């Protein structure tokens, strides 16, 4: 990323040198790689001077070459062979002497062309790097002084260019205005004389008629879209000032209209696109998602196959460009363009990111859009571009701004506590300092109070959503170097470390496995018919699947009981009549009153279940006996006692009758939700699974169980005063 020092001073007036500016940028979080002192044109056009064509005759051995006599101010006229069609006697031109090196490392040598010796070259604009025109030589005004070095005549300056890097969240600093704005805040805080201004668009006024209308078919893809129509422009080379601005940061001038869009991009950070208005078939700009497989030929002459996830700017005939990424070859501004449509929009960052990666296209526009461009600057940028196009290419604005902006993107409102901010920073910097920094960064103070304020973050700060984000901005401008290093290191010691959930789970699993249980794992999807007619787990609370694989997997389970019964039935059908099972898993539900419109209406929480059924086989240390509710209750009681809980100290109520024919629900004192529900599965429920023998089941709320875990207490004792003494004892024993 580059900014020009001279360009920067168009918005930020100060006496700081380029090196001082670079140091300040690094101090405020814009890391500078280096400052390069470069000439506007590489080599500074050394050896190129203003000269006069004294004579011009046709070449005796060519139908297009001319033999000229040139006065370069050294006294003796020089013979120069020139192929430009517009060369004529009496012209003042830019002449490259023998030995001069032009841009592109083109060295001028003495040569013989069709038998005539030539002692230099009369130059065209593109040969000198001051434009793109190669139709003929560059003709100067008649009063241009012969012999004057081209560097002096063209007022070429040594340009200081600052190269820097930004982090992914600082796309607001990817422009001259963005850098100038941050520097202004830093200079203001440090009482350095300066002034900051945005380019004026006061000259803007709508024209007569109506511009090209805009239709946005997907508001999530393009929440805001602005367009301005300009008729009667004259496309040609940009004026010298505009070309120099672009070349200073390494851009090649193209034409006056396209150069304006590039200029505004690097001035304000807002990507623009200019269309040939006469090529907008149907007379309407359409912003939509591409059709799957739709094709477009982009500016690099590559035919690209589009995805349905790509956003395109289209007309009635098809896509004109890939929105926010790359233009199409047939809709852009050309030399014969007369009418122009200027686009200034805000596109969904995620969509632009995916499109850029999918087509392996990384452009200056996509770089900014995918990181989050400023949605509040679209109208201003469109006006700025339209006024500049009028200035450099003429034309008239038709109508006003055609804008799509159905839902305004509101600024983030953040409540600040100044004392807490200073605690975050680690230094009392003063409430006035906090407000001074925020004001300079264009934060809007909605409400001020003693010791705090409510502020609206500027729209260009897309990553500022919380108070801690504001602290980062304050500290960045205040300066990390201004925060004193503490003399004492402080740290927090957690005397009662939280238990690891995985360790607790492993302990429970080992305990149950030692008691003959087998762990099972089921799908979270289950059959919605299981919940029909139930009051504990109603159909309305089920989280349904939009496109289920089958009717057996059409909802997400509300309980682990049913998935466990599926396993019991599966094993019974394979002549395994005795089982002890347990399962960890998540259960899901939704709040019907919230209608599932937001994520808040859905709930997910972990659960734990146990199942006992059948008659255990005879063992060497036990007699066979049928499984019972009390066997299951004994396991649950032993399990809870490991966590410091006792069933007899809990509040007991009847288990849900629609699930259990008999059973009990245990809850901790003062809690509404039960910790554990256990009992004999209702015959009606068992029948749904084809189970004919009694099944005893328990379901435990894992979150509540985990809260019961006792934390180990840390015991402290005084350090011993004396060193350790070891003694070996020998004992004599009677035989």
C-alpha cells in the first residue's frame, strides 16, 4: 500500500517532513515499510530538453519519415529523423539527446535510418512517461524556452512515497483520506499545528431529466447502490495533475474517465466503476445474483463461468461486470464513449470475498470490499467522481443520484465508561484526552455524562462494535509508547481451578463401565412421530429439518430417551435381552412463541442418559435377577454422590406420566428444572419401538450435574525453617 506525501498534503496541512509523517503512522498502528524518494518520472528525464524544429523535409527514401533540423540550445543544429505525422518546422518540442535514458530503460543512441544519420529523438508523450498519446510528438507552446531541461519545464518534482501495510481490520486506512484522518487525530492530540479537510462537493447539483434507473434484486448482496449518469463527455488523456497523482503511487494513467475512478478509489477508499451508458441495454442497471453457469468476458479477455453466489451488474442482455471484483470487456469506457454511468456501491463483504477467491481475481476494489468498505460514503464518493469527470472530460449530469438504500445501515452505538477505559489502558490519561481523540476520529457524541458518554462509531470503522474496540482506537492514537511499563508484575492466581469437563466425563464413563454399562452414540436426528401426542416433549417444540433425508430423520431430538430406546429395540431384535447402556449427547428444542425467527428461539444443551433392561446372566459372584427401577436408582445415586449430591436432600416430584409409567424427578433445592428424571418407560412408549419387556431409563441434565463438581481446595502451609533431615532405620526382628 502506498500514499504520496504531496497528495496527502491536499487534505492534511502540516509542516511535518515525510520521515516524520512515516514515524507518526507507525506510532498509530499503520506500519510503514519505508519512505522512497522518487522522481515523478523514473530518471527525471535527464538529457531531455526543450528544442525547436528549424526545418522539416520528407525523407528521400521513405514515404512516412521526415528529416528535421533541431536546435537544442547548444548552438549547432542537429539532424534528426522523425516518424511522427504531426512534426513540422517552427514547433517547440521535447528532444532527447544522445545518451538520454527514457522510461522503460530506452537509451538514445546515434543511429542511421534509411541512410540518414539521426542525432537524437523528438519524443511523444508515452515515450516520456507523461501520458499515453502516441499519435504524434508532444508539441509545446511557442513560448517554451529552448534548451530548458524537460524536468524543469514540466515542473517534475521529487516525490516522497510512503509504503505501508495494514491489518485486515484497517481497510479504512487504505486511502489518502484514511491515513490523513488518523494523522490529524494524532497531531491534534499532540498539539502539532495542522488542519484536515475532505474534498468539497458543494458544486454538486442535479441536472435536468432522469438518469439511468437502478434495480437491485438482492438487497443482502447490495445493501446500498448509487448511480449517476453523465452525458456528453469527451474521453481522452487526463490532465497532467491527475496523471502525476496516479503515477506517484505506481498507477498507469488510462483515460480521463477511468483515471477519475481510480483517483477517487485511492483518495477516499471507495471503489467505483464507470460504464458506457449507451451499452446498458434496456436502459436499466440491474444488480442481481448470477445464474449458475452464466458467462462473462472480463477486462483481461478471459471468459469466466459464474456461480449463483456471484453478484453481477447486468443489463437486459446479461452481465456487464462482476460486482466489486472485475469489469466486463464490453461495457467499460472506451475512446468513443460519450455517455457515462458512474457506480458507487456497498456490496456484501462475504460474497465479494468468495467471488474473488473462486475466480482467483484480487483487485484493488475486491481488496476493499471484502474487508468492509464504508457504507456511509457511497453518495459522497459518487458526487466527487461526477464533479471530477465534468472537470476533466466535460459533460452534463442527467437528473440526480439514482440510489437504492431501503434499510439504512445504522452506526454502532457504544456506551463508554471513562474510568473503565483508563483501567483497560493501564494509565489515567484524562477524560478530556479521551473525548479529544474520539472527536478527532469523527465519533459522534450522542450523550455525555459525568465519567462517560454514549457515542456512535463512524461508519468507516467496521470493526468497532464494543467498548474494548474503542479503547484500542484511543490507545492507538494516544500511543503505546506513552504507556509506562509497570514496576511490579501483577498476575491472578486461581486457587480453585475449574474442573475439566472432559475429565469429569471420562471419570463417569469409567465408573459406569466398571459397573457393566456400555456407551452408545446416536444420531441427533430422529423421527418426529415419536413426539406426537406428548405433553412433556411436544411436536411444536421440535426443531424440524427443512429437507430431511427421510421421515425417520426429520427432527432433532428433544430427549436422549427415544434414541436410547431405538438401540434397546435393535439389540432385542438380535437376541440380546439384557443391557446396561449410557450416552452423552445434545438435545434440541425451540420456543414456539418466538416462531423460530431468530437464533434466540432455539436451544441446545448437553444431556446424559442411562438404560437398564433384562435379566443379567449368572456370574460367579452374583445370583441372576431381573433388572428393576431400584437397580437404576442405585446407579444414579452412586453417580450423584461422587459429585457431592444426595438424592435424599433433593426435591422429588413425579416423573412425566407420558414418558414413564412410574418414576421420580429430582431437582436441587430452589431450582425449577430437574437434575435427573428416572423411572420405568411407559408401555405405550415402549410399544412404539416394539419393546415388550420393561425398560428403566434415566436422563440427567449435564450442565446442572457439572455444577455439582466440588473444586479441590488449595491448602497452604508455612515453609519449613530447617533443612530436611533423612534417617535410615535398621530394624532387628525375631525370627
